[in-house]
C-alpha cells in the first residue's frame, strides 16, 4: 500500500479505477512534463487564461503520478480526467500549478 497524498509536499490524490494515485510534482516529473508540453511558465499562463487543453492536463497528471502502476497508462489517466470532469480535475491542477510557481 502506498502512502496517501501529503498536501504539505504539494501532493494531491487522483482517483483512477477507484484507486487513489498520488500526484507529486517532483523535479524529474516536471522536467518530463516540460519536455513534452513546453515551458512550465507558459503552461501556467495558459491555465490562468483558461486555455489549457485536456491533453495537457492529462499529460501533467501522468508525469506527476508517484509510483505509477503499469495499468495507469496515459489513456487511463486521460479517461479518468474526462470521467471526473474539469470540476474534479481543477483542484488537483491547482495544487500542481501552485507547486510549479511557488515550490515547497
């Protein structure tokens, strides 16, 4: 069993297939996300302007999953974002973006 999300560390819990996976914006995860999505500051700006694409949200979440199980594919993460809707994804996104901007 993995440890639950620790908000003090900038973590958030993301539910996929009924299982809580922890999103942790580590340096490695954010570098991988930036390599795919472009500069993180631009990502934050797009989010602030309401121009963040669903694929970008799913990619950021996927890169930030701590101890990602094999079944947690990109497609599964994207489907979970769609299934939960933006109302459920937005607070998680806010946690990650706050860490990108402010750090720990």
